[in-house]
C-alpha cells in the first residue's frame, strides 16, 4: 500500500489535519507554532514537513518571518497550550484513517446525489466546503479563514448532536431541539443566532444540490433575544485610559477610540499606509470586504505624534490572535459579561460625530466606511468624488474622546 512506503521514509510526528489541509506544529523557545502546509495530499505534506524538520530553530523562525507562511497559533498561557495540544494530537494512524474515511465519504457523496437515501452532516460538510473552493477557483472570490472556522464550528456541533442521522429524516422540531441544546450549553444568544443562520445556509445548499428534500429545508430559525448594545460611558473611557496598561496596548486602544476603525482594519495597517493627502496625515485603508470600507481616515490631532512614532504593522500575530490579545486587555477594565467590546470604540466614535454634527451624516458614513443611501451615493461618490480630506479632518478633530 502507498502509505507503507511513507512510513519507512518519513517521520509523521509533527503533522495533523484540519478539514482538508495538513498542518505542521513545532515548539520553539516555549512557544508552539502551527503553519499550514497548503496541501491536502499526504505525500506532498510529508515532503514539505521533512524540510521544516531539518531546519534549525533560527532558520525556521527566519523562514516564517520572510516566507509566505503565516502564524496560525501562538499560545499565551500554559492552559491554552494544553488545550491546543489536546485538540491537535493526531497520530500518523489517525491521519491515514482520515484519508481512508475521506475516500469512503467521497464515494458516499457521489452515490447520495441521485438517491437522497442517507445524507449526514459529515457528508454535507465535505460537499459544502468543496463548493467554496470551487467558487474561489471560478470567481476568484475568496472565503476568509474566519468564515471557514465558523462553518467548521457549526458543523461540529451538528455532527455531535445529530451523529449519523439522515438529514432527510429531521423535522423543524428537531432543529428547535438543537437550538435548545445550544442554549443549555450556555452559549450566548448572538452565538446561537449565528449558528442557526449557518444551519439554514447549509440546508439551502443541500437543497440546491438535491441532497435533501424541500420539506427538510424549511427549517425555521427561532431568534434568541439579544442584549441591547451599550456604548462606553464617560467613566468607562476614563477608567480605560487611566489604567496602567503598557504603552503599546494603550496606544492601540487610543487609535481605535480616535478613528472608529475595526480592530481587523487596524491590524492590517502597514507603514506605507500612513500617508499625506493634501498635507494631512491619514490612515489609507486600501483593502476591505466592502467598497465603502476602502477609505482614508485623517488622523486625529490628539494621537498624531503618537501614531507617527509607532512601527506598523502593530503585530505579527494573526488577525484573530491580535483581536484576542486586545480584548483580554480591555476586559481588565470592562466587565466581559457586558455587551461592550473593542467594537464599542467604533460605536462611541460614530455616536460622538453624529451628536456633534447631526447635519453631516453622509460625511460621517464616509469616514467610518458605512454605505450611504443610493441617491446620495451617486451624487457624492460618482460626481463629487467623496468629501475632501480637509473637511473630514475638521470633523474628526472637533471631538474629544476623553
């Protein structure tokens, strides 16, 4: 058998598989690094893994810094390390078993397309993820890693709850029971709602591929009541910016508060994204999920000198790890059980601008990257080419955060 040859030639100790991608893990200087090997082929995986194995610690880290690989995980505490190790302790035999299982599942999927006899959530997941990859190849529209992770998390919950049950045998009551199960697990209402939205998405996909009957796809998601979002109070902001943070963390929080940027947008800022437009320093956001997200944000006068003295990008961690780090810092001051989060800085920023300038809503929408009404979008963006940097700078500088 092909795998027998691999056993004799390659050590498979440091590899494991998530969905259809192989990963390599290695502990260096008490930190655990995970990198994608960018392949679902076991032979290619083992060849690439062997190259990483023979690298010295210095060469390995240097390659990560300069190459096209990205940090997938870097633990902050021993507890996180133990948790991650527990998740990723796949043996070589398990990897081979996954390969065999994939072949069987792929065959079962092929047979089930016409028969609709027995389609489980494990089978549906493979088909759904494969469709996302096909979509990317055909349209060049990529799905974010965060979306892949969210889909995988919801599928895991479905597989654990429904096991090998044929989806065609499930009713609306079954999915309501599933929602109740999530609630009993202690998940917050927003998370439950998101999970149920994904379930509807999966079922709609299954129906479009004729894997399930139309009756099964008519699942109704009962929306959980969510807490009303709160803004930071003046006292909250005083407590945050008077707290004994490191200058690094405090500066990041100040930038969020004075720009209305999303944490992911700030994470993506590079040195060359600090530009001058009409002699005004701006953050130049060139990439966004939406057209309106691409914009220039004049830098508030109260943080200009600080920003010009910082090194960008602000973190070598992943977007998700950076967000997690900063959220942990915020929760040193703000109750983590409240509805307040890093995104609340954006809400406060918008609220202050609107209250200070209620007649300039379209200008404020352009600053924070919100969509304008279609009629005003045509006038402002097509003919007017948007508001001037000088006008936006005057509005931003008019508010005081603390």
